[in-house]
């Protein structure tokens, strides 16, 4: 297994412990245009670091770890239900409901043959790419426009990427690097946002372009360890929820059989 495989990056076919990773959220920010004095919808990246919230319109990243999962908003429980994170979504993934893939099922040969209720249910379950690494915020600012200070250095980050175009754009940059036998931790990638219309408002599409080759930096091993530990802790939480939901339904022998099937890892 090479370094890119260990990090979870692939070329496509067509939390109890404190973590150093700062949460980054692509979002639409309502702000006042200083020239027109009108309210505009701006695509930005929001970073939360301790008690601070800052924004930027461009960020430069080095990606260390990428994982994927299924997730769905559960209005009855007022929470997001999730599967464990994995390198891809090709297998049955245990979830916080005690099922697999949030009951989404596997590949559907004829989607149009399904009932409308089933179609809507499948559509409600979204794929999510979780990206972790280091980022430098370009011209960060606080809400209201005041320049933010103390964000000049690279910062460990984690970001969920959910819409198809954003995932496709970032994947395109990652594949370019991998074809050059480079990992996304050795080369910067520049991310910007574009506001797009949808029926009930706007959403952000992330655009991606290659930056500079900089190699590995001191401390990268520690950040990679933090990223891997985050995945392990998050998955442990989901697995505990799965066990809680199934402990009364499975005999000990059944549980051993299920675990032996799900925990098998793909061998190259």
C-alpha cells in the first residue's frame, strides 16, 4: 500500500478528545456591498477556531486524509444520522440507526421503477466527503468585514464537502497530482467559491485549482496522526450507536457473524 492509498485518495472510475482540527464550512454569507450598499449573498469559507469565527473567500489547502460517508437529516430526532467513514461508498457501512447505509440499499438497476416514496427516501440520503489537512486562509475577515488577525500560518482543518460539483472539482485537482505521483499533502490546492441558485435560496459550489509544490513540512506527521485519530473516534461513536440499536436483536453468535462480514477489509 502506498502513501496515497493510506490517505484514502483514489482516482475515480468515470468525540470526547480534543482535536487540533478546525472546522471549515463552505457557506453563503449575507453581507453589505460597500459600493452599492445592498445586501448580497457571498460564497465564503467559515473557520471556527476555539471561540473565534472567521471567513475568507479563498483558501489554500494541503489535503492529508479523505474519507466518505452517507448521512441524512433526521427531523424526528433533530440530528444528522451518519454511517461510519470509509475510503469509498462501495460497501455496506454501519450507521447510527443500527442499520447499514441508513437503509439506502445497494445499487438500483432501474431507479424509475421504484415507488415515489422510495425514490424520495433514497434522494434524502446524501454522500459526504470529509477532507482533512492544512489550510492557509487568504485575507480572512470577521463578520462585518473587519480583517482577522492571527491566521497567517497554516492551520489544521476538517471540511465536509457535500454537493456533487464541489466534490468533482476537488477530485479533478487530486487526480492531477496523483497522475504525477504526488500526494495532495505535498502540493497546495486553491479553493474558491461560487454562489448558485436553488429553489429555496443559494448554495456554494467550490472551485479548485493547483497551487505550488512545497513538499512535506515539519509537523505533518503529527497532523496526519490527528486526522486518522479523528476518523477512528468518529467511527467508534457510530459503531457504539449501531451496537446499542442491535444489542437486543442479535444473539452473540449472530453478532459475531455480522461483525466478521462487515469488518473484512479489501486486499489489493
